[in-house]
C-alpha cells in the first residue's frame, strides 16, 4: 500500500431528528433475530425430531438474505443518542449468557444424543459466534470499564477470553504485517490459517501480558502471574465450564465445549477474510488495510461489523457511527455469505479475493504496481 491516507468521509452537519434516529435504531434490531430464535428453541424444548430441524432455517435464511442484500452506502447520521444503541448491547449480552446456560440445562434434562441437541449445537454455536463474539468485539473496544468487562465475560462464554488481550493490544497494532497472527497471508487456505492462528494468538496474548507485568520470560509460578489477564481469563472460563460439568453433567459439559468450538471457528473465519492478502506498508492503519462489505444485512444484524475498515482506522468509534469507505477493498458478499464461502468453497474465495486485490492494486499487487509506474514513466511517448 503506497497510496496516501484517504480523506475521511464528511460527517453530516445537521443534528439528527428523533424520528430519523429511531429509524436507524430500528434497523439494528435485526441483530435480535438469531439470538431470540435460539432462545425460543431452547425454552420450548424438547421437540420431536421432525419439529427440531426446521429451526435451523434461520441460519439458512441469513446466508441467503446476506448474499442478496443490496448495498448500504449511507454515512452515519450526526448526533445519534448513545443510550438506545448501548441498550441493544446490554440485551444481547443477556441473551448470549441465557442461551449458553439454557442449552447446557436442556442437554442435562433431555439427553445428549437427540436431534434437539444437534439443532441446539448449530443454533447456539452460530449465535455465540455471530452474536456473542461480535458483541464482545464491540464492547472490548469501548472506553468504559464495565463495557470491557462484559466483553471479557462474553469471550469467556466461548472459552476464548485471551482474544481480548491479543485483539486490542496485538492485532490492532500489527494488522497487515507478518508479525500479526490474525492476518491471513495471500494464498493461505482457511485450514492453514486456523491451524496457525489459534495457538499463535494465544502465545502472543500471553507474551503481551507477561511483558506488561515486567518479564516476558516470566515463569508460570511467579507471583506476578496473579495479575496476568490471560491467565485470569483461562481460569475463569474453565471454572465456568467445570461448574457446568459438576452441576449439569458430562453431556452439558461436552455441549458447552462444542458450541465454543463452533463460535471460535466462526470468529477465525471472519478474521481470515477481513485482512486476507493485505500488506500494510505504513505505520498508520488506514481503511485500505481491511476488507469491507456494503451488505445492509450484515451492517444491521452484526452491529456494524461490516464497516471493518473504518473500525480499524478509528477503533474506539461506536458501531452506529462507523463509516463507509469507497477506498477499501470489497468482499464478494456479506459476512454470512463469506463464512459459507470460506469454509465450503475456499478455492472460489481465494480466486475472487485475488481478483479484487489485483483490481485495487493492493497486497502482492501493490509492489508490482509500484515497479510498473517508473517503467511507464520512462517510456517515451509515441
């Protein structure tokens, strides 16, 4: 990336009328469809096998709608009140914790080897990835300590609390560089990325914490480790998991671990395509260092996550204020469709992403473009 930093889109000068603010807020209520469907399934269990599987239609419908979604190019409105949008986050936190707890209770009451359990496995796992982790991602970037604490709790509900440390203090500083384990390399498959990134992110988070505590090579039994946030997270999430084992049995415990695995796979699939093949050349992160999607469905169901380029350039900006950037490379579809493509059609994913990088002259094509420019300038005109 040799281009200069793009100019920030202009923000509206006028204040937002209450009716317009209410309409914007109402669009974001789409984020409740998946967690509320999951909750409804869990509280109405048990189901006959033929009545259980149709509940998965919400996942299929989300992928279909996302692939067909039109573009949302409007910039955020000015002076939106924060309280209604923050209330959405609080409710989503409560729904995530309720769904994880109710799923473990359902398995303990009705048995592990049931179609209900299989359906819950997909519903809860996908919800933990798309709703739980996405909300956690928004919260851990907030300045208020209670928001960051809730974000850590949500990450602990999927056994991945160390993501909080690595994402904020590692990924955001090193994105688009060889030192960032969460940046997928050009040509890298998802399976290669997943095997590399999961242990590498944990090691990076651990090093960041031990360095903060005064000694990167600090032994595990050093008393200073009591302040290690990664260690605290591991102990907290495993304490919760073992409590499920003790109170609800091995089936509920296994279910909790399996839904966490689904959520982690979804998180890393998103990490995979959000920076695939991009290489940052400057010190400052700019909007061309992240992939974006213009899908309105992703924007309003995933609390603004689709505007990832603006998020990386201005990480503390709340989700309703994230901006559209024309300069950023564009994904072939929204996030729901992208996850399906990454996992099931990875060769097609890499082909389409390569075409966009070539068109934008980014990633491996930025260097080629830079070499071609002087040569073109040196060629005499006909």
